[in-house]
């Protein structure tokens, strides 16, 4: 019984947090929030790229080649298909194939 109550409370809090911006900004969206909506996606992608490449051994073989090839494939797929899911999955498959079969 306690678990059900806990799950219900978590669901209500989650829904409240999701719906709150729509309730607060019902008529107009402040310029700062619009600015964040434009800037944050690129900033988050940049942080993810840095996080993914932070532990690469650039001074020893294979000198980051699998990571750079996979990143180039992600960029190429994104430019070609404009689909984030295909780009991420394609880059992941290329990276895994490179580290398992080539390097």
C-alpha cells in the first residue's frame, strides 16, 4: 500500500513539474525563456561531445581515430538525413564496429 502511495505522489509531482511552465507562461513566453530554448540545445550537444571525448588517449595509438571517425559519421549523417536518431545510432554502430574489428 505504501508503495502505491509513493508512486502516486511521484507521478503527481512529475506531472506538476511538466505542466507548470505551461500554466505559468500561459499567454506570453518571456524573452529569456525563448533565448534559452534557442541556445540550450546546441550547448548541451557541445557538452556531450566534450564529455564523450574527454578520456580519449590522443598521445597513444590509435590516437583517437575511432572516436573522430564516429564523430565525423554522426555529423555527416545529421547533415544528410537531418534525423538525430539515425545520426546517433549510426555513429554508435560505426564506433562499436571500429573498436571491435579494426582498432
